[in-house]
C-alpha cells in the first residue's frame, strides 16, 4: 500500500465567517487507500480540495486530524527531507527558480549527491529528459522566464524526475497544454510509469485524461470523497448523483 | 576655548527655521506645519534629554545609567515595531534580544576592552556610545525585519518549490536572509565608505565644536564607525536567524 488516509480532515486555517459550519473543512474525513503501481487520479470540481490533498502527501501541509500512512508507516515518522526526496511534487502553477533551466535542474539534485555530478554527463542526462518530455535540447540553457506556461510545467516535471522519486504528485499538469500536447504528455507519463517504475498520483479535470491513464480514481466534492474505485467503473457507473453531474460537466469542457 | 551657547543664541537660531517656513509658504509646499512641530519637538526633546543626562551624570549611580539604557531600549523596540507592515509571532522578544546582544557585546568591547572606563557604568561614556550603536542598530533591524517579512510573503511559492525539491526551510530562504542583512547594512557600509569625504559625522563635529582636538575627535570617530558596523551586523544577523523561523514549522513547512 502506497498511501493510507485514515479519517483525515483539514480545516481552513483562517476562520473569517463564523456562520458556516460545513464550509470550514477543506478536506473532511478522508478514508481511502492508494495502491502502488496503479496510477491514482484525483478528480473533482475546482475548490474541492484536490491540491490540498496532494500537499498533504509530501507534508507541505499537515492534517488537523486523522493520520496518513506512507508504505505502512505514519508520514510523520519520516524525516521530511527524505520524504520529499522519495515523493516528488509538481505544483499546479509551475514555479521556476531564477536562472536557466539547467540551474533549476542543478538546484533539484544538489541535495541528493554530495558531490555534484560531472558537468557534461549531467547535462546529457538533462537533455535526454528534455527530449523525453518533447522539449528541444537547447532549452537546457534558456532562461526560465522565456518559457511558456506549458513549457514551464514540463520543466518543473523534469526537475522533479531528476531526483528519481518513487512517487510523483502531479497537480493538473496539462492545464496549460492544448489537446495534441496533452495527448503527447499523457503518453510520456505512461512511458515514465513503465520505464522509471514510478508511482503516480495525479489531479485532473479532464475525462479524456482519466480514460487514457486509467487506474484508480477518487472523486472529491466539497472536501469529501463521494466516489472511489477503478476509473473505468466510476465513469461508466457513477454511484452518486453528484458524480454523474460532475462527469457530465467534464464532458462539456 | 569653548563658546557656550545661551538660550538667547538659540532663539536667534529659530530665525533659520523661520526662513525655512517662509520658503515653504511662499512655494506652497505645505511643509510649514511639519517644520514648526518638528522644530518645537527638537527643542523640547533635546533640552529634556540634556537635563535628564545632566542629572544622571551628577548622581553617577549604576542604577540611573541602567534605567536610562532600558528606556532607550524600550523606545528603540517601539520605533522598530511602528515601522513594520507585517507582524510575526514573538516579534518583540526577538527584536529585543537581537538588539541587546548586538549592542551589548559591542558596548562591552568598546567601553571595557578598548577605552577601559572606570567605573564600569561611567555615564559620560556608556550612554552616548550606547545611543549611537542603538540608534544605528535600530534602523538596521527595522530594515532587516521589513525585508525579511515582505520577501517571505512575496516569495511563498518559490520557497515551497525549494522545499519540495528537498531544501530545508533555512536553505529555502537563504537568499532572503542575506538580502535582509544587506538591507540592514547598506547605510552603514555607505557611511564607512564616505565618512570624512562627503560628510562630517555629528559626533565628531560636536566634539570639535566643543573644543576637542580634531585628532582625538577623529580617533573616536573611527572607533564609532567600527562599533556601529559590528553592532548593526550582529543585531541584524541574530534577528533574521530567529525571525525566519517564525514562518516555518520544525518540519520545513509554512506555519498556517
Ligand atoms: N491555506 C489556505 N487557507 C485558506 N483556505 C485554503 C487554503 N488552502 C486551500 N484553501 C481553500 O480550500 C479549498 C480547496 O482548495 P484546493 O485544495 O486548492 O482545491 P482544488 O485544488 O480542488 O481547486 C478552497 O476553497 C481554498 O480556498
Ligand atoms: Mg487545485
């Protein structure tokens, strides 16, 4: 078992309106497991808590109650830095550090190996990864502020992959890509899973993506899990009215 | 030979302010009210301080000196707080401790190791020296906290990106920490570079006016410059080292 969520809840840290009671929760009483070797999709309308759920997994934030286990052990029992090495996170809005793509890559690995890898060898590895993500090699030397959002998303993914994590958390990684690029991106993701033996937890909005990637899904609505199981089953045979509406809504997009 | 100023001389000096106020009215700058209030405050504050110091100097008691130092500290901390756009937890104790260590250590070295005053609380040395290092450290610390808080807020996403890439919270804000200390130190470094060329420092001018030989005044001024640099540096480094931690948990995540 990769992750186990045991009655995990998280409230909004700032309580501005006292009147609303349900709305205080960002995530409410999450109870589910995430298996290794099967892609895990997190589905749900915006504001339903998907990003917060991912951020719990690498401890950028902690739950208010409940417990999360990673490979059978409480998340809090791990050293956070080690945990974040094993669990890579690619945020919804890609954030580039100052400088070139290469300097972003160097930042990502500097804590991993005590001695920086041989310059040329490392640059080769980076270029290979860029090709793999359908980015031209010279990108390695570009300043990151010249990149488009879609390119930044892929650079951010590459930056995380260089760290050779065992789990990767992807927050709507294709939100800035057009249909063709999205399709290619998903193919790449599928290849990655096979070649790097990578476990993947991905937030997505799109039903096409959910179909291509398959695996298991969780549907979050208003911070609660309303549906879970194999993605195909959720799509074909939604158990709740709210999921039906959500799937229809996704189809409209 | 010292030419002492009388109150009559000072009243004639008010003529200078009158010229400034007149110009402000003539040019419609609307500074006349601020100039007037400022001039009155300068007069009242300095005269009051002069008399208080006079009393403290004449009683020559350690507790009177300590009381004045504590009052100075209180005013410095209050001033720093007043200049902050953002607050973080434990701000007051962090400011106080950083200033106390920075100025205290510097004061100790200057007064007891270098000048070697007797007795240890000798107000003629302790109070003006503390005044100079505290005033400069106060400005430095105010700049450092402001820079630290605003950059940590503005760069939240970059910091979280670094954290996700395995940085500790200290590593994730290392550039902000140096930029905060730089902000604190820049005025001091500038004055180290230009002192004597562009400006004559107030203390030195005062000493020369009141009859001290320029050579003695200059030696004191060199010491003053060095002690200001040390004190601002120590205070602001201590401050940012403690200050950034208020934004993070022990698990390298932002506090909520
Ligand atoms: N740090 C925070 N402070 C206050 N509210 C937050 C915070 N993080 C998330 N939220 C709120 O929690 C809800 C879920 O946010 P999020 O996890 O980003 O949802 P999603 O990714 O599904 O769009 C939103 O209403 C958001 O405003
Ligand atoms: Mg989101």
